[in-house]
């Protein structure tokens, strides 16, 4: 075998390989002789067919198989000799495979980038810090009461916090009007987003449809809140809504009902419904505080990890194999199919550019974490693995059963090991970098953007 390696860009390599015709012929003859021992041909006893006859019948197929196998084996041998680490499968090009001639081909690959991860001693990382206050617990008690509220019809004009039952009539009525311009976004609240989505679906339906919207809820477009402020049951109003093309449309809607929330009293029935069997209000507050502190702790750790990863990416620049980015785009398409309940074949047709930035970030971060861990001899030992497993299983009713399941499943075990390495990388970076603590409130950490959205809706 003769070969040469050419550089094609920062990470591209072209492996030009030639296998002597005599070597190819030797492999073909060897396989044909093996085939003679097992092939069944009319007119010959099993295993007794002459080599010449077997070659006439199967020679082309055997040559093709041998050429394919030699391409793969010689490609692998070149990788080993040149210490090349391909980032994906090779692309075989310029193949010349003819009986009696040297086998020649080119294997085009991308290799993993070689770089040194930055020491991170010059990085500045903002660390959010927060604690659960008595006022936060007060607010949570009220949230729980509101979530368990009954709705009572009222005859007064609607105000923020009221629930409106809206009738959009039929799509295609004369009341539709497209006014163009930028439509209002949905904002940050789950309930508000769902209400806004329901409203848009109601407007688009081909049959009368009623939806409920909580006036002023996070996620309800401000224009929608403004147009329905002060409305009374039975009244019809024209409202502005986001159009399907990114513009704005107007629609007449009829308000079938206006209802206000009636929150439950802080009594034994309410405490029992919340799962508090003793201690009354103090017991409820203690239960809520524990949950809030756990949620806050997890969210603070998540935010800090995100900022460490962002700092690592900011301080490390290197080329990324395009083949890895394309593979990650495929993974993101599948995730989109699952998230939005799309058929995978439909998701496969989504434009690659929708996912390219995130795919590039994921690949870059994965390579960087691997290199940083290598440089600092960070690995998932038993202690770090069990520590990360404890965190994952803590929220389950039977943590030990969950942990045993992870330990027994190789794929899940490797995922936990990867998280354990990430935890150690984060800890190492925080030891090296300058860490600036930034005080934050519970709501800023756990409910980001909701206060601002709610205030705007008022």
C-alpha cells in the first residue's frame, strides 16, 4: 500500500491510497478458493466446482466485495499510522477499481481539532445568589390560593385578574381585518401563552369556538389586554391579535362571561387539600419553604453552570468539524419533532439554518469540555458519579430504585458520568476564575420576567 495525506482546510484531510493489483488479486483468489468449498452449482458435487467455473459465475461480485473491504481496511491502517482522529465517517471519492489494475481511491475526512483549553484565570463569572424570604413565602401562599380559586361571574366591567369567556364566532366572517405591522409576542407565562394560543386558534376556527383568557396574565399580549379592559359580559369588541404571517389582525369577539377569582380561606379544609395534615398555616408555610428552597437551589446551580459554560466558550476559539455540526442538526430536528409532536419526516425538512447556531454551540462545548477535562485529569470516579446520581434521584419517591436503574443501564450510566465530569469542570473553573456574586430575589431566579410582564399588563 502507498498513501499520501493532504491538508484540505483547517480540519479537512484527503487520504490518497493505492493498493497494488497483486495484493487485490491475491485477496480475490483467496475468497474464490473459499467459495469453491461451499458453493453449490448444477452438475457438480457440493464443494467440488472448479475454480475457473466459480470465478466465471461469481468473480465480479467477489472483486467488488474485496475492493470495498480493502478500501476500509487500508483507510483504517493509514489512520493508525498517521495518528489521525476522524470526526466522522470517511467519504470515499475518486475510486478506480478495475481487475488487473491497482486499486486507487481518496478518503476525505475531518479530524478533531487540536487545541489547548484556556486556563480561565482571567475570566469573570457572575454568580447569582438569593434566599427565600418570609415575603417570598407569603407570595407563594397567595399563589397557591389563587391556583385553587373558584371563579364567580360578575356584572361589573372586567379588570386585571378576571377570567373572560370569549366567543370568536367563525373564521372568514366580515369582522376579520389584516392591518399588518409587527404582532405582539406571547411573553413569558405558561398560562398566558396557552391562553393566547387558544385565542388565536379560536379566531382561526371554522366553527364557533369559546376560549377563556385571564386578563393581564403573563403571556397575554398587551394589545389584547388593552382592547378588553373594562369590557362587560354580553359586549362585543374588536381586538388586535398576532397574525399567522407575523403581522397583526383584528377580530370582533363577544364576551360571554366575566368572572373574578374567589380564593379559598386559610382554614383546615384548605390546608388538608394542600397536603398539610397538621400545623395549620405554619405547617403550610414550612412545606412551601422547603419546596421553594429546593427549587431555588437547583435553579441557582443551573444558572451558574450556564454562565461557566458561556465563559468557557467565550475564552476558547477553535475550528469545529462541519460533519459533527450536521449530525447535531439532525439530533435537534428529532428533538423538535418530539417537542412539537411532528412526524420525523416533516422535521427532517425543516431548514438546517434554524438549528445551526445551537448545533455549533453544542458541538463546540462538547469538544471543549472533553479537552478541559483531559488537561486537568478530570474523570467520573465513583465518588463524583454517586454524588451526581444522588442529585438526580433525590426528587423520586424511591431514590434507591432509581439509582439502581441508572447503574444497570449502560447508556444512562454514561450520561450520569458525563454530568459528573461537567460538575467537576464547573467547580474547577470557579476555583480559577474571578467570581462576582450578584444578589437576586427569589422571583428573579425562579420566575424570571413574570413580574415585569405582569406589571406591564396592569
